C-alpha cells in the first residue's frame, strides 16, 4: 500500500503544472496588453505633458516588474515542485534557478512587491491633487507594511541561512 500512496503523492505534483501553465498563458495575455500600452506610450510620448509621460513610463515599469514576478514564480515553482531543471538547462544559463530556494524566493517576491508598491505610491504622489489625504495615508501605510514584511523576510532568511548546512 505504501508504494502506491508514494507514487500517487509524487504524481500529484503534476497538478501544479496546470496552474503554472495557466500563469504562463496569463503572462502571454499580459504581454499582449503591455504591447498595446507600449504602442500608445510611443505614439504620445512627444506630445503629452512631461508628468503624463513620466506616469505612463512608470506604469510600463510597473507592468514589467509584475511580469518578472510571475516569471520568477513559474520557474522556481516548476523547478522545486514539478520537476527540476536538468543539466542541459544549467548549460543553457538556467543554473540561477537553483539559487531560488523557498526563502530566497520569498525575499525576491517581497522585494518585487515593495518595488511595485513604490511605483504605485510615486504615481499617486505625482497626482496627489487627485487623491484625498486619507487615500494617500493608507497607500503610505500599506507600502510601509510591505516594506517591513520584506525586511522581516530578508532578516529571517539571513538567520536561517547561517543555520543551514552549506550547499554542495
């Protein structure tokens, strides 16, 4: 009975592949939307006011960070949950994925979320007259919580790295 359960449980990791494939499709759709925004930005960058061009550029940067976040999750999840990348992948420049252990990945994800939050906050400050003081205060508070969370994750990852045996 135990070998059957072990086989079923190990095979269940392929269910995660469905979610990762779904994220890949969502990323492709997100990229298509990004391209339309890029074309719109390119066509209006010289005719729009400077502050609007900056806001539009920050919006593109925000989308890029979100896409990088999704790619990080897809690759690290595939490597750690579904099937590890093989030696051929390492030869093709994929060895960095191995460095994304769960603690490291959490820190990178938290850092990406802080960066995305920073861009959103900057966009709100550039248009501060469009927002109430309460909305801006909540945005700053939420950003501060993201920042504190990222720092705590980085700190705990650093502590746990000193207690782990070295990787071979």
